[in-house]
C-alpha cells in the first residue's frame, strides 16, 4: 500500500465521504453491507493489488491536477459488470421462476434453488448448465422468463455495487470530476430504474457534474452504442479515467482517449472478447485502500 501524500489524500477523501453520507454500517474496504442494502453480501477478497491502487490513484491525481480554467476532467463508467454486480438480479429471477413452476416441475425448481451467486455466468445458458438444466424446451422457457425481467427496471434493485465503487465514484466527483455513466441499458425500459438504483446505493446522480447516457432503444448493441457515444464526450471535457468490463469497449476508449487511464474490470465479459490492448489496466474492483 502506498504511504506517500497521495495515498493519505485518498484516505481522507474517502473516509470523509463515509461520515458525511452515513452510507455504511461497516467498513466498505472489507465489503460490509450498507445500511438499507439488500441481503446479498459480497465475499471479502484479498486486499487490492498495488497495480489497482496505482491506477485508481492516478485518476484521482489527474482530477486534482486540473488548473482553474482548465477543461473539466471526466471519469467515464459503465454500470453492469463495472460499477454493479448484476448476478444477484439473475439469481432473483431464477428463484422466482423456480417458485412458479415448483408444483409442475419440481426437479427444475430444485435444480435452480441450488444455484449460488458464484455459479451465475455471463450467458444464461451457461448458468443453467451449471444447474444441470440443458433440455432445449426448459432452457427456452427459462430464457424467455429471464429476458422479460432482466431488462426491466423492476429488477435493478437487486444489483449490488462492487467493492469500493460507491466511495470511489464519489471521491472522483468530490475531487472535481464530471462523472459520466455510459451504459448498455436503454431509455424506454431502464432509465427510471437506473436513476433509482444509483440513488439507492449512494452513487452521485441528479446533481451538477453527473451525466447518465443510455441507449435510445434496446436493439442497439453495446459496442456500437459506445463507439457512437464516446467521441461526443469531448464536448463535456477531457476524459481522464474510463472503466468498463468489456475489453472491446476499453480498446475503443484507448483509441479515442489515448491520454486517459483506461481500466478493465475483471468481472464478466462476453464470450470471444478481444484481447485488451497494451496500456489497458486491469482492476478487480474499486478499492483503493
């Protein structure tokens, strides 16, 4: 862990925020739940690697180094798989499906109720395979049930921020950055739920210095959407930090913002994702202490 002045600056910013917001009943660095959070508790992992601390600190340093009158620093974050773990959303949907079919298909319900958070994969078909559910008609029925709910704002409340995400994003905002959430969620189906979720988990939203950018409709792909949106962010300021869980999006960000700190969240990614380009940092979460 760093012991220079920068590290102490980050400590004071983060701890001051915890006290001011009263957002945590315990120490976020250890992964204890927030007051009012759902029952899902993320397991406590090993302390963050020095490389992770360094890249997160460099973004904070870039923010505070902007001189008066300079272009506003931007920190760009994806939501699903980056700031938020959406596996609890899938788990909740599958639990509800199991409850609905328990009388008619007890074996299917029993298989689903054995699923743990760690067994939830990027693809639903892989998740079901973890439970031993591979029959085509069963997979199709569950997939339809899941899709109708997963992309609905009604279930966003089950998402949980990754360790350190709330404190770190607030630290960047308090230090003077404009926070830009650029997400694969769509405006018609998920805008209101996204705002509510950000607010519920203590992330900045609805205040000066925060932008929320969603897809105009659900049919547009994630990569195409971000390739269209990212170049327009220069209208707001200079991107100093970019965080995403998809290597393709990080590579796009590197091409548009070569001077920014671009970090790949090592959570989940699409099958067949490209190799991250040189210069893309790797972080497991947002803990800086």
